[in-house]
């Protein structure tokens, strides 16, 4: 049995280019410092004395900056190249985190959050474009899954360590986040250029070379991504507050639970995606989105740490199905010369969701109660599933093996 499991994991990771591993290591180091964002709502309420609604408004500003940064990162990736865009984003983000951690005035924090989000979130489309440049089409789903695995391995470390550091001094979160940004820059300098063979394959691919704004099915997909993001991004705004106020957890316990999400991804996502490559992509995206919403909807039914972990398992498996397949679908949709803009618009959809999610989620949480919030999130799963199924024909992506789901 153990040999069979080992063969399964070996098959999931085999054949990926060296450049893909190095770029994933850049992501790992950068995301290992992801301590500020998971605790920003608690930082604003506990350390700076803001109420939940005010904290939600500042988090929505992060979403606005993220949307701008996504566009800038995608545009810059097509103009100056994704590697240069990554270097600028990481170096400037380190400066931004260090500065923000020592601000006392609410207006300075608000402006700092907005500027930092623009700079740091330009990283995402550039990183995805750089990964697509180095990924043969036949391996693209797994290479994006590896990139997510690296991100989540880092995020698994970040919140867990950050929860402990927050008990001593919240400023430590900002300092460590800055240091990991700069460490990622040093690694990025060792990344070679894209493989010419992959570039030639991209040149012969049938991706769309025009503006993503003229791609109707793609825009409909972005609508689904935005709705999914509104549900998913409750983990950065209302979920930590809910765990603190209703479940009674301390910051270190909340950090461990968020790290548990990342641990599941690290252990199972590559194997799950290796299995999923055989099946219809859009169906699995729909099922994954439904599971994300279902996991949040289950939370009011218990209050123990074990039950919280169970709900995390449900929405994490949904996340593992939906997000890597969405990443690959967007990469396959675009030609190499327009991929940065496609990735920029795609990540912008998540940014728009981050604008909506904190403000809407905290408003429902404060005015209608947490049960109404989680029930509403659960209901979003139905239109997400239906929408993904409706887009199967126009956004099916690469053909799966004959064994269809």
C-alpha cells in the first residue's frame, strides 16, 4: 500500500521543469511571510481600536488597491516581462510592509494599506504569467497546482508563526513579511529565462491574442470567479472574528487552523489535480466552488476546534479543485502575447471580490448575525455550480482523457 501511495505522489510531481520548481520556491519564500493579511482584521480591531465595520472598510481598500495592482501587474508583464515585474513588486512590497508596521495614525494606515496592496498584488498576475511561460501545455494544470502548493506551504507557516508573534507584538508580523519579500528577490535573480521550446509551443497554440475585454465567455467566467472570491475571502475578514467571538479561540489557535488549510493543500492538492486531469475541467470547477460555499455554511452547526477543522476540510477540498483548474483554464485561453492581460484581469476579479467581501461580510455579520452570513455564503454555491456547467462548451480548455466525470 505504501509503495502504491509513493508511486502516486511520484507521478504527481514528476516531469515538471526545473524553472517551475525555482519559481515555486520564490513563491514559497514570499508566502512564508504572509502574516499581516490573515491577522489584519484583528490588528485593526485589537491593536488600533477600530470596530468591525471600520476594519472591513479598510480591508475593502486593500481590495481596491489589489484590483489596480492586478491590472498594473498584467500590463507590465506584457510590456517589460513578468520576471522584471516580479522583482519590482517584491522589493517595493518589503519597503511597504516595514513602513506600515510602524504607523499609528488611522489615516496613515489606511493610505498605507491602499498603496501596499497596489504594489504587492501586482505580484500575482506576473507570477502566473511567468509560470505559464515556463509550462508546457500538457503540464500546465500541475505546474499551477505546484505554484499553489508552494504558496499554501508558505501560508501554512506564516499564519501559524504569525499567531504566536501577535501575542507578543503585532509589529513583528510586518517586519517578517518585509524580510521574506526581499529574500524572494534574491532567489528570483537565479531564475533563468523561459525555455525556447515552451515559447515555440506557445506560439503555435490556439489561444486568443486579442483583448480579454472582448472575450465574452471569459468575462462570464470572471463573474463566477468574483462570486467565488466573495465567499472565499471571508477567511480574511469575518472568519477570524467569528472564531474569536463565537468559538472563543485565541490568535494562536486561529493561526493553527488557517495553517491546517494550507497543510491539507500541501499534502493532497498535487495528487488530487493529477487525478482531476482525466475529467471535465469545468465540471470540477463547479463542484469545487460548491464545496467551498458548503464548508462555510456548516460552521454555525458546531463550536469545537475539531468541528472547525472539519469545516475547513470541506472548503479546502473545494478550493483544491476549483482554483488550480481555473488558473490553467485562463492560461490556456490566452495566447502568449496577451497572457499577462488575461492573468491581470483574472486576478483583478479576485481583487474586486476582496473589495466586496470584507464590507459585505462584516455588514451582514454585524447587522444580521453570523448565521445569516454563513447561510448566505452557502447559497452562493448553487449558482456557481450552475454557471460552471453552463460554460463547459465554450471554456472546456484542454481535452481530458476519455474517462469523463
